[in-house]
């Protein structure tokens, strides 16, 4: 393989590496966005749960003072709606978690692809170094041979 072929190959791989790096950055950003959204949804569930606890405590306080059955029934109905909202939020969180795991996997896969291209470039650079070393050694051998021939002619 000629030195120019290896050099051209390194140039092409550098272009591929840039593309793979860009893809990796995009995958990392998608992973971070999914992770942030997941955290937001978890915070929303926590808020809902805290609100529910506070609301139930309020009902208990009102109940000790005496309330009508219809008023109490309305309050319990609202607690049921809060429970349903918490359950739905739990499903959203589960979906978000799956999305986060998927984005993490995509990012790690892209990271491995970038690393593979970097290894190829390193291998090509090593090939160039070996070629340069051989050429230098041949030149040194040629010079040594010419000196030897000059000395033997003298």
C-alpha cells in the first residue's frame, strides 16, 4: 500500500470521525433531554402525592368538626381523582424511563462507533509511521552502501 493511499484513507476516516462525533453529540443531547423530562415527571408525581396527603389531612380536620355527607362525598371523590392522576403519572414515568434507557443505549452505541473510527485512524497513523521508518532505514542502508562502495574504490 502506498503512502499516499494511507494518507488519503486517514483523510476519509477523519471525515467519518467528524460525522460520528456529531452523531454522538446528538445522541448525548437526546439522552440528557429524556433524562431531564423523566426527572420533571417524577417531580410532578411527588407534588401530586404531597398534595393528596395534604388534602386528605384537610378532610380529616374538617371531619372532626362535622361536615355534611354530600360535602364529605365530594371530597372523597376528589381524592379518587387524585389517586387516578397519580396512577397515570406513574405510567408516564415508566414510559419516560424506557425512553431514557433507549437513549442511553443509543448514545453508548454511538460512542463505541466513534471509538472504532478513532482506532482505525490510530492504526493508519501507525502504518504511516512504520512506512516512514522503513523508508528511512532504506535510505540509511543506501547511504551506508554508497560509503562502503566509495571506500572500497579508493
